[in-house]
C-alpha cells in the first residue's frame, strides 16, 4: 500500500512538536510549581526542627513545651502539628491532622493530606525519645499554593496540547494547499487520452517536482520515437510479406492454366487454398499489430462517417456472399465517430468475414448502424450456429477458436475487433440473435 506524503509530513512534525509541548510544560513546572514546593518543604523542615526542640519526655510521657522561648514554634495559622505514638494515639498537638504510618526503614515522609477538605503538604518525622519513638507531623496550612500551581501546570499542559492539535490541523491544511500543484499535474495527466503525448509545461509546476516533469517529458519523447519505429516496422513487414505472397498467388494461377499442370490440378488447388489462408493470416497479424494500443497511442484520428465505411466495406464482400448464397444486407443511418478510418475498416472487415465464415448457405448477415443515447451503435448479426454464452469472453482471446469450428481460421478476428474497440473506448458485446439461432456482435462508439 502506498504511503501518503501529507501524512508522513504531519507525523514527522507532530512528534517534535509534542516533545516541545512536554518540554514547555516541564519548564512551566520548574518555573512556577517547583519553587513553591521547595519553599513549602523548607518551611516544613524548619518547623519540624523547631518542634523537636520543644518535645520533652518526662515521667514516661511525651509533651510539647510551648513556653520555651527558643526556637520559636511556627504560628498555628501557618503550620499545624501533631505528636503521636507509633500506634497513632495523639500525644500532643492538633487532632485534625490524620495519623501517618512510617515503615521501619523510613525516618521522614512528605505527603499530601486532607484537613477540613483542603489538601495540604505534610512532613512526618520519627523521633526517638527516652520513652520511645514518637511521630511528629507538621502540615503547611496556609493558602494551598501547591495545588493551585499544579492546577496551573495541568492547565498549561492541556492548553499546550490544544495548541498542538490546532497547529497540526493548520499544518495539514497548509500541506494540502501546498500539494495542489501535484494534484493538478496528476489530474492533467489523467485527463489525457492515450493518444496525447504532448510535453507537459515545465514552467507551470513547482521547482520541487520539476525534475519529475522533465523525466516524464523525456519518457513521452522516447515513447513517440518507439511508436514511430514500430509503425515503420509494420509498414515494412506488410510490404515484405504481401508482395511475395501476391506474386506466388499469381504464378500459381498461371501454372494452373498450363496443360501440363492438369494431372496435378487438385494438388495445386489445395496449394492455392493454403496460400490464400497464409495471405489471410498474414493480413490479420499485421492488422492485429496495427490495432495494438501501444502502437496507436500516437494515431492521428479524424471524424469518420461510420455509415459510409459500412457501405464501402460491405461492398467488398458482396461477391463472396453471392458465391456462398448468403444474403448480405446493410441497414444504416448517419453517425460519425472520431477514429482512424483504416482501423475501422479492419474492424468491420473482420466482423463481416467472421459472420460469412460461420453462416451456412441460405443464411443472412446484416450490418446496421444507429445513433442513440449519445453513441454510435454498430452491429453485425448472422444466422450461424451462434456462440455459447460461456465461450463469449474466450473468443476475444488471440488464437482461440471454438471447438469444431469450420475452416482453418487463426482465431484472430474477434481479438482484432476487441483491440480496436478498446483503442477508442468502445464497448464490445457478444450476444445471441433475438429470433432464431445466430450471433449478434455490437459495438458502442462515443460520437465524434
């Protein structure tokens, strides 16, 4: 599956921008939250040190001497304390401070605790006295700056990610706008017909994709030269094949007229039939080569009167139809298409040739042309044995013939028709006659 340039760009932008947002949040934290937390921890340690100086153990009891002048206990408005034994019983101080348990390997613990539904920062310290260990908890009960700072930190982090999302959306929009020239180039190439090998204007594309356009133009030029070379080869091959075959047919015809050739006339007739078949096959191969889409991408088309071509091509088969006692008729109305007249001639010749070949004596072949629904409809209908439905797709393949087909055909007729139809975007359909046995081959051409 091909990857998307825009998605890759957004991805490679999103990762560093996300890291930058996290770094910005951390900077905000250390600039705004951390100093308040550090200051609070320092006050708690100072208050704990002062409280330890006032803790006295007398007669097996622990008490806080609030009358001792030095060091001074912190104000109750800023610091709240509680002294408890390891089992959590309050020995001195404020009962609002919840008990905190310390593990045996921990001497101090800073944690957040709840006092009157307020979250405050508290420091719990284990103190060994003459009567045993006690736990001193000191809490900073002033305005909860740390929660507010944390809220500010989370708000900043959330806003940073909102900004990141907005930035990525704007980047996506910018990328889509920036890729418009590429989409325009793609649409321009997609809108071209296979025959259009004009060079793309290099000045109308951005510098980033100009090398691609230059390469495409070179490909078009190479393709044009290749097409011209192939067309020249076809023309030369046609001349080299047709000339000796025509001469051979003429010489054989003269030989059959000689008295000395009468004893072997049957063999000569067989040879003549073989040469005719060779000439027909050679012509079909050359027609198939001309009909190849890779050759016709540079074909020069023009407006063709389809009804006139039908009349001209049908006229060439009149004698053959009369000899085979087949009624060859035409039923045409005016219709024009954009095509190469020689290729349309080849298409019709193969259709009529196939129809006459498979139509028995006394049958009929009808060629019709209609113009409707914005298209030119060409149809050749015969009264032959017909083509089974399961074989109608396979008969379009090259060198495929129906089982038990009469004659010695090469199986190229409908393949040629299909190739030419595809060149002009025409739709080829093979069906049965509506009345009686037979085949109907119809082609819908776009109007010229």
